[in-house]
């Protein structure tokens, strides 16, 4: 099955499908790279398996990857950037 068949099956323009796929892959690649660099295997697996058109990946990059876990209480706290 080619991309044009998939696009027609979904009822969307093949070029739009291409843009959606590229958009998702860019965000997924960056978020997977960032979670691997921060040694966060749970996030890596979740980001690898869940497809949300880049939404979860963006949330991870801009919110969750910047949180630092407080060891005593187990709650996340946002780090201050310098």
C-alpha cells in the first residue's frame, strides 16, 4: 500500500499526509533524543510507542524534561534556567 492509497483511504490530500508524517517524525526524533540524553528510559519507551502527532513530544520537550524530581516528596518541580 502506497502513501496515496493510505491518503485516499483516509480521505485526505497525500501532500497533507506527508506533512503530518514529517511533522510527527521531527518532534518524535527530538524528544527521543532528549529523553535518551537525560537517561529517562520510561519516557523514551512511552514516546516511542505513543503517537500523538507531536503533542506528547512537545509537552515532554518543553515541560516534563525540564522538571526535576524531588527525592523526598516524589513530586516534580520546575528547574530555573540560568
